[in-house]
């Protein structure tokens, strides 16, 4: 499979390297980035061609499938072009930055009649989250009652806004909640408490997000993007008869000088490195069989709709109103 990649920044470059060296059955064949120097450097490193426009990648007959890793506000339009060209696409999260734009993608793919789009919610491929899901599904801890989540980034670039803490970061917990519980989120309340002195001017950080599902499960998420000490993502799912915990993995305990240290991953790149490979490998294996699975555009739409409600909340309970779910998305692959 020849993969065309649009966006060669942080994650785009890493996905290209993974396609070149860690995913069987695929190679990065063509790339595009508005930063032509950046695109040229990674293309030269992996032997891919460089296109002049994003749409040239989508329309290239030598490109079997497209991977979109440009900024979130470019995604919906590019995914629509892939659907119009009947080309499979893995779109990094978020599917869109507004629910209106995401819904247009849902409608376009539903009208097309078969799935072409997978959304990059890679936590569904993380061995730790898979273990949490498997314990819940096995019935060992009874039915799910509550989910407690922590999502801490050491820092974010100056361009990272308060809205992005919800659309770019909490969107992962929103998807994990929907996927783990197989329930829709119907309401949210977001509280901004005491401000971190290390947060950039205008960035509200940290915050507490409360999500309510249609079955009444309460989910709390601490989002803190200036935690400094490392990348810390964990959760505890509380069931009727027990709990299952996803701890922050340690990268190796060091005992010396009368003390013991348990280093943790510095960033999402390292923490989820295996999940990204497994996500890409599953996508490519599906392409070879002519099947698209994994997180769908419905999942992308629902996640964006909840994130949008989080943005509107500002301390008050805000409901999430989803459109009708097309039959194409009624069973989770
Ligand atoms: P980045 O800023 O490092 O890279 C974005 C790249 O897109 C840049 O090279 C930029 O020049 C390029 N670009 C900008 N406009 C473009 C356009 N119109 N067409 C083509 N290229 C364009 O950002 P990033 O951290 O790599 O994030 C990219 C996307 O991946 C975002 O949607 C982000 O949410 C997502 N992401 C997902 C994860 C995850 O864990 N799944 C992690 C990081 C980023
Ligand atoms: C980033 O875009 C990601 O997707 C990471 O997984 C997340 O932890 C981070 O907060 C986002 O900015």
C-alpha cells in the first residue's frame, strides 16, 4: 500500500517513519505540507515524492490511501475530498473542530454507502486501555458506575488555546469513555479552578471536566497541560463489585543512593508509541482486505460534539444533542 501523508509536523513525521520502518504492507509514497522544507526533508529520508497541494496527494493514482496529520481545522475538508475520490483515509483526531463540520463528513460517508474513514483515536489500540476494556467486558467488576481520569501534559506550545485543551486533549477521554462503556455522553460541566502560575496568559489551566453518559455513568477528567514533571495519563474505572486501574507506566525503576525513582514517559510520543504502530498496522491490514474499521466518523462527530459542549459549559451543565446515527454506524466494528 502506497500511503500519501498530508501534514509532516510532529505526528505526521512520526507516522511516516513508522510506515517506513515499523508497519508491514505499507510505505509512505507521497507527502505534502505547507512547510515545503519540512515535507522535503522527511520525503528525502524515506524516499517519498513531494506534492505541491494537499489535493494532489488525494488525487495521485499511485496513492492507495491517505493519512491526514495537518492541524485539526484542516481535517474535515480534506476528509470530504478523500470520500469524493473514493480513497480510504486515516484522519488524525479531531475529525473536525466543530460538530457542524464533523456532521457534514458523517453525511457524506453515509451517502457514499461504505466506510472509508478511520479517525486517529489511538488509545483504543493501547495495551493498557485494551486491558481495562477486557476486564470490564469480562464482567469481573460488575457494571460500570464511574470513571476517574487524569490527563496531564508537561507543557504545550504558545499556540495552544483553552478550547484546544478540550478539542485536542480531553477529546481522547471523551472517545475512551464512549468506547469503553459503549454509551453516548449526554451532558458536561467544565470548571476552571485555581489557575496554574505556569500557564500562558489567556490559557485556563487546569480544569475539571464532568461527563454524564446516557446510562448515568459519571466521568471526571482532570486536564492539566502545564504539569511540567512529565506526561501522565491514567484512569480508574469503578464497577459495582470492583475497580480496574490504568496506571502511568514507569520506564524502569532506578534504585541508588538510598532512594528509588520510577521515571515516567516525558510526552505522548513515547507513552503511546506502541499504540500508534498498532493503530497503523490495523489500518493497513484492513486496507489490504478492502475493509475500514476502528474509530468511525460517527465516533469523530460525537467526540467533537461533546468537546463543543465542554467549550460552551463555562461552569454550567450543558447538554449534548447528537444528530440521528446513520445505519452505517449502528454496529461498532
Ligand atoms: P504540528 O503543528 O507539529 O504539525 C502540523 C503540520 O501541518 C505542520 O508541519 C504544518 O506546517 C502543516 N500544515 C498546516 N496547515 C496545513 C495544510 N493546510 N495542509 C497541509 N499541512 C499543513 O501538529 P501535530 O502535533 O503534528 O498535530 C497534527 C494533528 O495531529 C492535530 O490534529 C493533532 O490533534 C493530532 N495529534 C494527534 C495525536 C494523538 O495522540 N493521536 C498527537 C499529536 C497530534
Ligand atoms: C495532543 O494533540 C495529543 O493528541 C496527545 O495525545 C494529548 O495528550 C495532548 O494533550 C494533545 O495536545
